[in-house]
C-alpha cells in the first residue's frame, strides 16, 4: 500500500486546508477500497482454481480470507477468528470471499 501523505498547513485560510485534507483522505479511502476489492477478486479466483478442496476428515473450502483482512480483524478484535458467531457473521457479510462449493 502506498504511504499516506498529509498536506502541510500553510498560512492562510484554514477552511481551504481542511477541504484539501478531506479530499486527500477520501482519495486514500477510495484507493484502499479498490485494493481490497482487487484482493478479494484474486482470492476468489484462487478458490475457483482450487475447486472443491476436500481431504479426508477436513471437509470443504468455505471461505477464503485475504491475509490483510484476517490480520486487520485479529488486531482490532483479538481472538475473533475462534469465535463461531464472528466467523458466521463475517461469512454472511462477505459473500464475495466464499469458496467454491462445486456448483
């Protein structure tokens, strides 16, 4: 990810600085959303390429979570991935990360 650069305060009108700062922050938020979408698409393509991932006693691939998202959630809510309710809600709220079920 690119490093965020915050514009320097220049003497003069504070509202112009705030408008520039808001525009700058919005740009980086949009950029992060775009990058997250690309990572999700890549994860979905990888899941499709793997097909139905079954092994004796393991089951099947249900969800492919990009590492960046996994670590962000783990940092924000430590231990969240061991919480069944959290994983179920994450599964529900992120259908684009679901693994291929052979359909």
